[in-house]
C-alpha cells in the first residue's frame, strides 16, 4: 500500500503557487485506503477542499501499481464532466502521472452511425425539408474526428435517423465497423485507466446488465447527492408516444421512409399486412395517449393511483406487428437487415410488457404517473426506494465505490444519504471547507418577511430583491423554486440592470452572458442551484427567494414520503427537510468558490426564524455572519465586495 507521505508528495508536485490543504490530503488518503481495501466510502468535502484532484491523484496512484486497473468517475453535471476531462486529468497526466490514460464516455446515441447515414442517403430516408441539412451532415461526416452530435448543429429529428442505436448495431459484421466512430471510442475506453462518465450513462450501464462500459474495479461518484433521482429513472419503466412513433417510423414512416424500403424481395402480402399493422399501432397509440392527456387535463404530471383507469388500445396491435415482424425475420434471414428486424421485434415486446406493468400496477413499491412536455406524453413507473437495488447491483458488486459531494450529510450525520442509497458497509469522512466564511460571507435573513403562504409574500420578495440589487448593481444570482415567482419578480424589477432569466436562452449562453455583462442579475430555478461556478468578481451576491422544499404533491416525491410512513418514519422530517437542506446548501455554495471570494447570501424565507425546523437549516449552512438588517448588507458589500 502506498504510504500517506507519498500522497502528500504527489499533492505537493502541483503547479507553482499550489496551497497545501490538509483536508485534501486527508481525502486522498481515505480514497487510497478504500481502493486498496476494496471498501466503500462516503466523503463530504466542503467547497475549496479540492476533491477532484484528491480522488484523481489517489486513483492514479492506485492504477500506477497495476496499469490494467480501471476506475470510473461519474458526475451529474456536464460542467464537472468537462472540467475533469479538459482540465484536471490533463493536469494530472502532464505533471504527475504521464502514463495514465483516460477517456470521456458518452451514450451511443451521441455518435453518428455511418451505416445508417449511408442507408439514409441511398434510400432517401430523410424528409424533403431536411435535404439541405442532410447534405451538410454528409460533408461533416467526411471530416468528423469523433463523430459526436456536439460537433455539429444537426437537429434532433434528423439526428435520430442517423445516430447509433444499440439494438440496431451490426457490430463486427457491419461493413463500416473499422471506420465506426462509436467502436473507435469504445476501443479507447478499453485502453483507458480512468473513464469519465455522467450518472445517466453509469446507470444506463447498470440497467443494461453492465454491458455499456468496459469492466472496471472502482467507481467514484462526484455530485453523489444526485444519484437517487437519476438511478430511479433508469431502474423504472417509461413508455412515451414519441418512443412508439419512433419505433413505427423505423419500420416505415408515414412518408414511406424506413426499414421496409430497404428489404429485398419482400412478399407483397406480408408487406401490406405490416403496413396495416403499423397504422393500427399508430391509431391505438393516438387513442391511448389522448386518454392520458385527458387525465392530465391542464397539469404536466399526474399520479395514477389505481389500475385499470386507461383502456389498453396499444398492446394488441403491437402484438400483431411483432408477429408480422417475426414472419419478416424468417423471410429475411439472408438479408443484411435481419438483425434490425429482430431488434424491432424486441422493442415491440418491451413496449407491450411496460404498458402491461403500468396498467396492472404490477410493480411493488412504485409510483405510477403520467407526464407531459410539449407534444411528448409518457407513462412512467418509478420505484420509490432503490436502496436495496443499488446495494445489489452497485455497492455489493463493484470492489470500491466512493461517493463524494459538498453536500452529503446533515449536521455531520450521513444517515439520510445512507438510507436513500444503501452504500453500507462504508467508511465516512467529513471535511470542512478551508474557507473563512465569517470573514468572507454575510448571511442576510430579513425578520420582517411574510411567510411564503401569505398573500403579500411575492410582493415582499420583489421589493427585497430590488433593494439588494440597488446595493450590488449586478453580480447577483437570484434562485427561485418556481418559474411563476421568477417571472413575476423579473417583470416587476426596475433596476436599470440587465436581467437574465432562465428560459429566454439556453443555459450555457445564459451563463456566458452573465459572466460577460458588467451590470447583470441572473434569475434561475433549480438548474442553477448547483453545478454553476462564478469565482471572483462575477458573482458577489446570491439571493434565495424561499426554502427549496419540493412540491409535496409531485408524484414521485409523494410516493417516497408514503414509503417513509410505511417504514415508520416521519415524511417531513425524515425526507422533505433533509432533501431541502441539501439543496439549500448547494444554493449557498454558489457564492464562495475561492479563498479570495467575498459576498452576501440573502434568504428571504421567514421560516428560517419562525419555524422549529428553521434552526436545522441554519445549523447546516456555513458559519457566515448572520444579520437581519439591510444596512448591514450595504456596509458589508461596500467594504468587501465592491470592485
């Protein structure tokens, strides 16, 4: 085993100006111990500890002992994923471990499939309106290095006709196998020691019987507080109108494009029967999802509490289509597309099974709900407790699992996250931030705010935000829990500042605009409570409109709280409060990112002072100086924050 002095030595080999942090060394040593002992580890590392460098150095040291070892590093946000791949790992390789190899892993749908591209060109599988974009796609494909969607501007509709779909892949029998972008990426992954993924890809790997990523011995989850929601989505069931229509269009679209146009010598009677079956599935799906939309009425989400509330107009025509595709598979054994036909049969079977489970509510301890997003309507089955499944499929199977975040504990207690994820048995490590919050930050909680339930709350929030913006003149992020309040406040603010609000442009452009605009305030919802960094002068004030309690009637949240009651717990104090505290800590953490940062956090929710649980929230926050006077904000800001 590598001694702790070696860990310190490597931490000290960084660039000139590196500041030694004992918390970083302690974390690195703990990760090393877990890797060597094949144990699980929970690490809460406060902002400024430098946790990514700590675990990357430990992982690299461990790999250096045996260069066939492989470690997965999984993140929630793209920002952290890019930071690891573009900045941290190149630094580790250049200055510390020149032999280390690493790869950025993406889901297969991100890659262009050359076979599907050639087929689309040969058989005209794109719409007339897509001709220009398709021509540009062909030109790009000739010069593409990685063949990933982010390298091009193609829209989702056209990309779905040429991307790699795992069950449609021919593998080594494909004529484009040697040139395949996805296979080249997988070859790099197999040769790499450290694989950088996001939580979505990791749990797609788990749900696919561990067939997505190469075999690895250890996983490090950064931003581990987000695991539950993402894992639950992959361990559940989902059927959408768009997914069924995509299945049908892959066989043959209403514009006459698809698999059937490529098959040679198909029996005319069978062809006509398949056409009829496709139309029957399409008609049945339209009826089914119209019925779901009627249940949703004006809501975007609805819990379905009893089985049998929807008539199944999809499964029977899907079964007919599946049988006909089976006949087609028998008739096309010598055709290159035989494996595609089998894959489409599998999709039919999977969709039928999922619909049956939803309608009969055949999954225990799960929430059945419907959701709508623009034209997409879906039915979903989400497990309310995934702890045992994670234990069985991740924490008891992989040699070492490290879970780290700036927000994992409640007052130093990891019980909440352990109950939700079940990584036990595991070691625990709590590392405070090296920042001096009493000097660097002021926490403003006004004492005269109405409660969020009071009629005058929104007006009071607007006035207080306006008063604070008059002091800061920009450099401010305002965090909301709903778009409704965000827009109401943004529309009422008359500060002379540039108000950038979430939803008016994509988040990346919004962040860049905020960085580049001198006198600006950024208004955001939950997306901006975490994973967004503005060190230095760009951000000097964070305003939190209200405590981030999730909506108790949201179906999955409601189901989880019912499960807590079923297990003898208190749904509010055992689930709602801990979840909200972790989110609040994330929001607070947007402000101070370096030892030289200073600023003000304002929380405009009087429940921090008036409710018993308010003390729990305050106790969980960094120990900044607390005030209820706006004049203190003005004094602090002018003394420490003004440019």
